[in-house]
C-alpha cells in the first residue's frame, strides 16, 4: 500500500493550473550564450600587433669535411695518392714513405686514409694527368680488413657496375704467413680493382711480417719506382737528399693549458672525460686489482682489473681491450741527455703541405718529453728509412756509409741491417749509444720515429658477471739482447707498474674496446671446446664465467671443455683455483691440463686432443660443437689444426684432403674461431 500511495502521488496533476512564463529557462540560456559570443568577438577584434623584426644572425655553417681527394690533388698539384689500410701503423708508415718518394721521381704524392675520403672518386682519377693510386693494405686477424679500410672493403664488395678503366694502380700487401688467410686484404683489393677495369702498372707486393716485412717492402719499392718511371716516361731526379715533411716551431710564451700532455685526440680529454670512448678518446680506467698469477719461476704473469663504472662502455666475452702505454722514463731521459736537448721545450711540428689532412705527426703543441713518452715508438728497432734519413747527421764517414748501406736492398746491406739492427735488437737509443758520431736534431728524429700504438688484449672476464670490470691476463716481456742490454716490453712493463693504489692515488689506464668475432655460440646448448695454453686462456675465463652465469639463470648449457697448457703445475698453472672450482660446479665438464715440462717427454694441448679423440669427434661431428683456439699462431694454432685434421681423417673415415676441407668448412661456418698472435 505504501508503494501504491507514493506512485499515485507522483502521477496526480495539481488541482489548480499555474501561469506559464514568457521565456523558458532554455531560451534564457541560449540568449546568454549568443550575447557572450558577440561580446567575445567584439573584444578580440583588435588589430594584431606587428611581429618585431629581428636581424638574422650570420652563423657560419659547420665546415663540411672535404671528402674529395680528386679536388685536393688538383688543388695541390699531386698526381700520386697512396691509400693505406693500417691497424698498427706500419701500413700508414709505408704509405708516407712512398708519398715522399714521389718527389724524387719528379712527381708529387699524398698519403690518404680511405676512411676520410669518398672512394667512388677512384673512377675520376684519370682526370689528373699521369695519375696513380697505390694501396698499402694490411690484413687484420683472420683475413679481415683493418678498421680504417672496412668501408672501402664493403664498397668494393657492393659495386658491380663501376667502371675503373681509367685508373692506374698497384698494391703492396702487409701480412703474416703464420695466419690462415695470408695477405687476404691486399690480394682482394688487387684482384677486385682489376675486375672493375683498372690497370695494374706493377706487380702485387707481398710483405711477410713473420719473415722480414721491412726487407720485403724495400725490395718491392726499389723495383716499383723504375717501373713507374718507365710507364709514365719520367726520369728520377737523382736527388737522394732528405726530404722534410714537417717544420719545427718552438713556443716560448704559450699557455700550458693549450699544450697536449698525452691525449690521443681532444685537448684535456683526460681531465674532462666524455663518452663515447674510442681510439681517439680513450677512457681512463682505474686499476682495482694487479696481482701476480704464477706461483714461482722467473717469469711474471699478471692479472689486472680495470674499473669502467659510469663510462657507459659495453663489452662481450671474447672482445679485446686496447690500452695506450707510455715509454720508460729512463729511456726518454737518456735520449735527451745523448742529444743534449731540453725535453721540456714546447714545440709543434707543422706539415709543410698546408693542404694535408695530417697537420702534425702527433698531437701538437706538446713537449719533446711528452712526444717521446706518449706518442713515439722508441723501443722497436728502427726501419731502414729512418737510418737512411739519419745518416746525414753522422760525422764519421764510415758510420754514414754503413747506415746508407743498411738502408739499401743490396744483399750485403740487408745482411748488415739484419745482424746489426734486428738481430741485435738495437732500438734508437742503443744505436745512438753505439754510434757516437750520430747526433741528429731531436725534431727530425721525432718526425721519423713511428707512432707508439695501442696494445690489444683478449678480455679475461664476462660482462654478464662483471659489467663494470674488465680483466687482462698478460706475461711481462723482458729479455737480454746479444749486446748485453735488457730490453723490456713497453706495455707489459708499464701495466706491471700500474698498482691499484700508488702513493694514495689510483693508477689509471687509457683504454677502449674493440669488438671481436670471437663469440660464444648463440645457442647455449651447443658444446664449446676451448684450446688455449699460457695467457691464451684469457678469453676462456670470460667464456667460463658466462656459461656459469647461464646455468645459474636456469638455462640449459651444453658441454664446456677446456684444454689448457703451461710449463709446470707448481709454477705457472694460472687461474688454478677458478678452473677447479668451475669443474667442481659442473660449469667445466672437462678440464684437461698439459704440463709440458713436468715429465721427460713434453706434452702440449694438441697431444691431449688426441687422447680424448672419440669424445671430441662426437662433440664436433654429431653435437654441433664450436671450437675456439687462442694463443701462439706460429706453432700451437697450426699444431692444433693438424691434430683436428688427424682426428677427422681417422674417425671420420676421410682422406687427408677431405679432412683438411672438413676443418676449413668449420671455420667458414663460424664453428672454428681463432684469436691468435705471433
């Protein structure tokens, strides 16, 4: 009832009818809206204010990098260009020597980095009369181009319709016979240019660093120039005098804040660090650990850890860390004393060719001390061109004659250079000490000495486990020369002295990362076979750490087998605790150690391979295992390859040729990787 009463009350009309208003509420609302819009339109109908005119600033556009070597050659009257592919500086050094040679033959040359120029312009080189392109191309790693020649290599691979028929060229290749792909880059450039129609005017030169690279180059060069003269119908000027490339300027009132003190690129880059970090802008990594690895013996094997926290540097297991060492200060001081020079004078060596991209041989302005400490290689035996140019400063005619003879390609000259310089391991300091009549100006010496290069080490840690730490494993190089001197490896002795704390200060190492193809398989289930004696174990420490990390993440990980070799178990079994712990945890499924000198018969890693050949063959042939070899290229890597070919021949029922092809196919497929050095 209550419900019904309410319903009735709601729907019952009133008994008295009310009067309706003239305007409804809706009408009033619409009217107000219209009035408001009219007022807004009227108020806003003001004349727009004129926009003030601002004077346009004449800001110069950033200078575009001149990538036309043709225009540069035309502008400077050059007709010979020498391109170099160089990783350690030798290719660049040879290119500079050839470009300087051109002047002696009535021509003008320039050395050029292919990374800095548009290489498609090779097709236009015929616009310059009597033009010639020379290529000094080094091979890096397993047949790869050097970093600065990578783009040029890619371009040669990609172009098929390019017509280089007007191009005259020749190639000198720099390589090492120890490696599988001997001089691959130089051979490829030589062959590819011919395929594209270019004209080879002199035979491909092959330099072998396992033999005598300098001798190979000098012999090729002495036959090359007469051939060039004949081809272009020109005659040698007969002027064998020294040709300076740089002129000295001494600074007396320069602000020291504008003087380089060891930086590779940007001034003060070591004081204000800015990523990204590379060869021109290395990161100063603090040393957090520097410990001796071997328990006894006369060698010093070390483990060094670098802190990369906050650097944004990333690396993968198998990559290389490059470090920039400095020369021994005692050697630098001795050079200053012998040459009677104030090493702290601020100088610049300025290129006499104002159009050259290379304004200085090293960062300038700087001091002689900084140049000889940070920028110049004073420890290696100098090449023949250095002796040739310095000969003029020997006051004893006999010394002059011997230096010029050592610079020639004559059999007696080669023999003298080989015995007196290379065989005796004489660096520039030893030569000056043993030849008192030779006292060159220090600025000319600084012009001639090659640049001190970065040293590369396989990283001995995993970024998965240690994202802010990079480990290095190295053996300190120190030996006595036939002249009774003690020669020390530049980088390893410098690293040895980089203590974690030095008088309360943290030691730092200028470094950057170079990527590598030495990579763990994409599938963690693939078995891994690692073979590395001595410090060749370095990248495998990273691999083992990473495989252990994957297992901890619950991933299925394939067999991980290590073959490691050292001399004595109680002396140089490095990383013993880490390796045995990894075996105990099951990260290493097999730990095979060859102690070569603990018994009468020497045992090496290649012997251990044959001891477990059946299991090894199963992993490789049936289970898709990846093989990794790290260490000495000359003997160990070759012996390991031979052992694997023997196993394939025996257990795979193959002929020798088939077994050889089988192993090579593993390399082609990326299942056999090598990180080796000579």
